C-alpha cells in the first residue's frame, strides 16, 4: 500500500466550483463526492448496494458528477479503464462490498496493466456492524490489494474527504495507478465537517541524460536497433519523435503485443506489433542488436510453453532502458531525436495505397471483416480490439485506415472489450467507437450493451461469431496437452446452443443485425456509422 500525507481541509465555501455555500447537514458521503468533483473527477460508473445508498443520495445534491449505472461490476471497472485511457484522468467506480469488488477484479487487473488512473469507492458494512460476521462481511482490503497500488479504509466521517483527495492523488501518480478507498456505511451517513482541496499530482519524472546518451550511442553504432514503445510514446508528440528517430537511423518501431492505446492510421507513424507467440516473437526480433525500451519492459511470453523460452529477447540482442513507465517517454524521445540530429519534419510514406484493400463480396472470414472495418472507418474513430485470434494477423490493415485510436486488451483478462468501448464513448462523445469482439469474450460482459443503450453511446460492436473459443483451441496445441477428443472439444465449442447475438443485443435495447457476406457487412457497418447510438453486427465467420 502506498500512503500519502493528509490533505489540507477547506470549508465548503472555498472548495470546488458549484459548492459555494456550506451544505446543510453534510454527511461523509457528500463530503466525499464534493471532494472528488473538486479534484477533477467527473464520471462515476456505479453498481451500488445498500451500503452505498448515502453516496447515491448525495448525487442529487452535488453538481458535476455524471452517474452511469452498470449491471455488472466488471463493466464498471472496464469502463473506468476505457475512460482513463482516452482522457488521462480517473473516473470513479462505486462497488458494493467485497463481492461487488470481486466481480470487478478482472478488468481492474487490465486497468492496472494498462497503467491508467482509476479511483474505486468500495462500500463496506458500518464499523459497528463488522464484528457480527454478517453474510456479506469479507476482507475488502485483501480483495482490493490484489489489483490496487493504494488501499485505505476510512475511519470516520470527518476524514472521508481527506481520504478521497488522497485517493485521487494516488490514482494520478505517473504513469497511472489504481486507488481503492473503502467506505464503511457509517462513515458515509455520519456528519462531516469539510470538503478537502485537491492535492499535488506527481507527474512523469524526467529521464536522465545518461539514458539519452546511451540510447543515442546505440543508434549511432551502425548495428540494427529497435525501439519498443508503450504509453505516451505511442501518442502525439512521442510518436512523432519516434518517427523522426526511425527516419534518421533506420531503427524499427515496435509496440507491445497488447499496448493500451496507439494513435494509428494514414498520416501517422506506423508501428509494428510484437507477435503474440514466443517463436514468432523471437524470430521477429532476430538480428536486432539493441532493443531500446520506452515506457515498457523487455518482452516476455504471455504463458510458459514446454521447451520454449519465457524471455523473448533473442540471443545477441541487448535490451536498454530509455524511459521507465513512470518517466516522461515522450520528452525522452524528443531529446533522443535532438541528440542524434534527426530532422524536425517527419516524412510520411506515399508509396503505399491511400486506403486499405477492400473486398467486394464473398463469405466472411476474420481478414475480410477487418478489411471492411478498416476501409469504412471514419476519421477520429476509436477501436476497442478484443478480437484475439481473429485479429492478430490483421493488425497491419489499420495502418492505412483513417486516423484513429486503437485500444487493446492490455492485461489479458478477457471481457474487457465491451466495457472499454463504453468508457471510451463516454469520455469522447463526439467520436465513433467500434468494438471488435470475439463471441466468447463478449459473453463475459455483454451487460455493457445495456449501459450503451441507456447512455445512448455512439458505439458499434462487431461480433466475430466463429462459435468457438478458438484461442483455446490454439493454446491446447501450444502447450502440448495432447490430441483433443470429444470431451475436450466440447469444452471449446459454442455451437450447442449457438449464441444469438441479434436477440441478445435487442433484449438490451441495442439495434442489431446478423451478416455472413462481405457486401452485407459493408452495408450494415456504413448504416451504423451514418447513424447514432449503439449498434451491434453479428458477423458469422468461417
């Protein structure tokens, strides 16, 4: 647990905008909510219960907090992840005791691996009730500790506001952290004295001159170099500086297999994606002498496989750190570009076609789906990609699409894609969000569709309906578990019964259509892009 000094306390009359007069009878929950708003937190993804009712009640008395109801806590935590990736600031989740937090752990794991800021408010039994071991009593702090950088339980209503300010400070510590504040019910309902002022934020640390000099020397050596990029190195000025370096030196630009966010498309610097499996990843890096790490670690395999290495750096390749994740990777790349004398203007290749190759018609396979999406993608769109096996080989398709942001499953816990898209849509209401989803993965958090309908998000979900956990069919071979018999195959198959995504979506208020040909997918996708509000397209693929 990371701890911070208590904040200075202010009278509400000098606190957040919109709270100019001291609220009459302000309780702990209201002081918490006003402090969150004053600290710049504007959205709450909530699945509340009895112990959180005073927080819910305070929403009517405090301006500045958008409350978004979700039907499963995994949607709340995944949406907070998507919101943070697109804004760089935390949303708050409201979760019901230990079991509610437990339902949200997988997508908090993803958010933690994405290194984004999230503040969790987790209700708990009143302090006077905890000793009775009621049915919902649990060790909330232990649950929270598995995915949080900072955990604290409020001890009384007078300190709740200060605790909230500390939680936001912890979440916004570079590069982004998970902060979990446990709120016993009586600390929410008892009287509070004040709200708390925002606390200073620890931003990205500067990179040392030595790290820049060492990386510059590697780039000047004449030996093959690659930059492995993550975080702000894949956005805006960081990506532009990386492009300058690559143009000046011939160094390869590579991102992690599941980088949290990348700016992609025509007119932007193209970045190769590290392959998922160990053998192809090692072969991909073969011949590289220096692997310069920017905001990431040296690559490792997702899983251990018999007879295969866990470390993916090939023999003869030396990893070296330019910027750690908590350091300013974008500034480091700019300094490195200057150190090697890279020209200011970033050249854009004009030798490739101006738009993705487009299939005219035929039955659908994953590549055809990706080609259609890339061809039709509107400028400024956001893609949430949880297509997994369907999408691995199709990653380059989007290099030639319209400029967009590309979000991936950073922590590997499936079920993140639909919530991620929901949070991104709420963060960026003027942009179209397209979620590319495997049918098995989408079933983990399909409740996100209901929230999309309720909030009227401008989202399009494309389901790759292959009626199988295809990734597990491949993993079965990869780990050398033997031939698959009838029982094994039944554990990886989704045909009996087949999922009906049109009915599932329509049952949650989302317009939906099933397609199995390229022409029909193109028509459905263009119609959804030209419309507004959530849509789902079930693409039956072979």
